[in-house]
């Protein structure tokens, strides 16, 4: 209790002076007492960054969940890391004391004895995830809520990753809340624990000791990847505390990670029944359902959660994933966009939006998502390379060069960087350089070597080196059967290199496995035409045009095929369709086919 008495005395010592502080003066006074908290691995390497608040001599406070399971903790003061130990912890309210030698920090913040009024100005002071120093944002108190068994202050000031444990201050500089970045419904819908709880942390420890020990043990077992131990611990915990949602949650996590999906779903549903407002538990159930191919049920469960928490980015993310799995890509896109609107730092949703933009050829959307990723992860070479590729797709080649150079500055000239340099050379029409760089990329470490082989195939094709192109495309498909671009270009190249039997050998199985793919039928038509199988060619062209009728080039090919076969009626029928679609193609078809046929009759 001595620590608690010292903390209480120090908390009172920092009462703000008489006057009307400005936002700037509040920030300047509070910032020295808002510390950068670093989580370290056993080797002393930083794994995460969060925030802690000085509340007494040698005492700070943060959120328990951000430090759970970390083997070492430290605060950075004046560029120096100071080791930190965990003191008393109130797991139910998610507040932990940190004990450390804290020379040169600001005086402890004065703790308000009651919550601010709804509508009043608040000032958030946090540390950034990348350790860039104290950050300031302002907003208002949106509401005072009961969330499960705990109270929470809802506020509108935006909070960035790393903000957990940050200070929520009123307009006089009093500490009114301890911010939780993870407990958030959106970019400007955030929550904090009432600061008055800080003084009760030690008094509440004894009553929560069993729960706290069980939670710490679960976290330790999870960090150590001891899934057998975690499941057994969860079973023991649920027997001792059958009405504890967290016990069932941890049991479900262990079972799900061990791919015992039905058991995991049942455990998590038990947790959700106890705590129906818990977003993480609801999302856990939905994920177990998704892994069992129960996307419709997962979608319904998430929609029920959104009825309670409309501005939850996590729920919107899970809804988007369910819609994506169901093939509802436009609905998924709208849901992912909602995630990003609520939480601009949502990496997974941003990546999904980038992929969806790529799949539908939306270059502008792809570049926008890639730029946002670069803003979120400026220290990631992969992100800069994705941005470079999006600029290449958008023909912004100078910007692509700058993004590649930024990636190279971070990691040097590895295989991924060299591959994107090869892609830029190809876009600039420097096909020999693209071939040289493509091969160089394969001699270094490379995330996606199949992409390099595909690029080599394109480059060889453009230089009419068809045998080399065929070999490159075959390598790409051998490395990654999902490389459909390489597969399709392999077929085209075999056809153009007069390797017609090999092309047909690939196409015929595809006509059965992908009967709705117009590309397959177009290629069959062109190969059969080269083989002088006019009936087979015409039949394939018609099938492709049923699936994708707005293709004047292939209506023209059908006209010419019917003319070559001497089928005047079929030629005229195709010609009339073509004339109503594209007069330029129709005129060529008339000159090269219909007119000759009529002259012969």
C-alpha cells in the first residue's frame, strides 16, 4: 500500500494552476508525462510501441492488454531505454501500474475525480507507433457508457496506433481518462477508462487475484505457443469460473488454433452468450464459421453485432470478408471502404481494396490504396514496391522509379526490388533490360519467383523469342498453378509459335473445367482455324460470343471462318450482328469476306 499512498500524494501535487489554459499549453504541460512504452523480446529488440502516463514518483499507468505476455518492457526517455516492471494490475478494468526509474519526466498529471460532461472539450496526448514523439488531437466527449461490466468515456478525438495507454485530458489539463486504442468503434469514435480508477488499482488487486492469475497464465501460454497447455488451462478455468466469458474465450482460441473448429465455435458461442456485446468474441465465432465454410451464418452473426455497434471497424472487416468469400465483391468492396472510413489505419482492409481494384482493372483505386499503405507503413519495402507496381499499372513511371528507390534504400537490391525494376523496364519498352533484370531477380531472395518468370515470358514474347517465352511461362505455372496470366499467355504463345497440338492439349481440359470462360473458347477457335478445322473454329467462336458478345474482333473472325467454309447464311448472320456493333470492323469483314463470297456466287 505504500506505493499507493505515494501515488495518491503525487497525483494531488500536480493540480493545475489558476487560469484558462489553451490547448497548446495543456499539451506542452502534459507531454513530458506521456511516455513511449516499448515492448521488447528476449534479445532486447522492440516488437511494439504504446503509451504510458506518469502518475507518481517512479510510477506510470498503461492498459494491461498491450503489455500482456511481453518478456521485457521499457520506456524511452531522452533517447535512452529505461527498464520497467509491472506493479499492481486491475485486469477487469484493464489498467496496470508500471514501476521504473523515471528521471527527467514531467510531473505526474492531476487526476480528475469525476468524468467530463458530454459535449465538453477533451485533449488526447499519445505516443505514435513509430516512436515519432508525443501526438496531440482534440475532440469532444460523445458519451459515458457502460460497456459490459466496465464504464467507458466515448470521445471523438482521432487516435493512431500506439495510442493505447495515452492521456485523455479536459480543457484544464486534468487527466480524465486512459485511452484504449484497441477498444474503438471508428477513427473518431474512441474510448477511455475513467482516470479516477487509477487510484483504486492496488485496492482491487486482491479481489481479482484468481482472475488475474488465470488471465496472465493464458497469455503466457499463448505467447509461448503452448496450445496443449492453453487448452488444458482453459478447461480448468471454465470449470472454476463457468460464468467467466474470458475463460471460454481463451479456450475457444486454443481450440481454434489447433483447428478443432467445431469445439472452438461452441466455446466462443458460450463466451458470447455471457458477454453479447464483446466484439472480439463475436468476431472469433464468425472466423470459426468462415473456416468451416459457413459464410452465410458468419455474415448473419456479424450483422447482428453491427446492429449493436454500427461504427465497429472490426465487425465491418469481418462482414467484408464474409461477403468476399460469398463472391459478393461489390458488397465486400463497400464494406472494406466502410472499414477504412472508420479506421484509416486498417491495413488488412486497405490491402483488400487494393486487390479488388487490381482484379477489376481500377488503376486509380489501386494507386489510392497503395499510397495509403505507404503512409501507414513507410518502413516496409514491400509496401513501397506495391506502390511502385501500382504506378507502373497507371503509367506513372517516374513515380514508380522513386518508389522503387525508396524500397531499395530500406533493404538494398534484393530479388523483389530487382523484379519491380524489371517490371518498370518492361513498361518503358526496354525489353532486353527487362529480361536481364528478370533473370537477376531470380538469383536473389524473392517472395514471388513465379511473377519474375511471367514477366520474362512477356518480355520474350514482345521480342518474338517464342520458344524462350514458352519456357518462361511453363516455369511460372510450375511454380504457381494459380498464375492464370502465365497459363493464358502460355496458350497464346504456343498458338503463335504454331505449337497447335500442345495448345489444344491445354485448352480442351479447360473447356470442361471452365466452360464459362470466353478466353478459352476464343483460343480454341483461333487454334482450330489455324488447323483448318473450320467447323470446330466456328463453333468455338460462337460459344465465346455467347459468353462475351461485345467482341467485334471475334465476330469478324467468325465471319471470315464462315466464308472460308462456304457457309453464306452463317457469314451473313454474323456480319449483321457485327454491323450493328462496330462499323469499322464490319467494313473490314465485308471487304475481306462477304464481298468475295458474293462475287463467287
